[in-house]
C-alpha cells in the first residue's frame, strides 16, 4: 500500500468514527457481562480461539456461506441462548467490582 492510500484509509476511518453512525452493538448477547466492553470481549475470544465475537460473525458468515454450500456443509448457530445465561448467573454470577 502506498503512503497516500494509507493516509486516506486512516482519514476515512477517523471520519467513520466521528460520524457516530455505527455505535450500536451488534451483539445480541445482552446478558453477557462483557456486552459493550468490546476490548475485553475480543481479548477473551482471541484467547479461547473457539469462535469469533458475535459482532464480527456476519462478516465471516457472508464469506463462508457459499463455500460451505460448495462443500455440502451446513452452518450452525451455537450462540448461547437465554437458558445458558440463566444457568450461568445461577451457578456463577459475576462478582461486583
């Protein structure tokens, strides 16, 4: 990448952040104790290496869907459901800071 293109890409990113258009969380796991704490959430997901944070999944899903069909594979949704969160907070509630 040329320096000029790099500068333009950074300026576009700065403008996007300033616009405030994309500030809503895409994660539906609103009961998760890391909901809205994006840095911590991504750090946990990177460490566990099990799956991507929910907010990043649509990016990958779109690109993998066609490939999965070609390989005759299905895409499954393994996100935690309400009963998972209910059970978690029953047996291991988050500690108050």
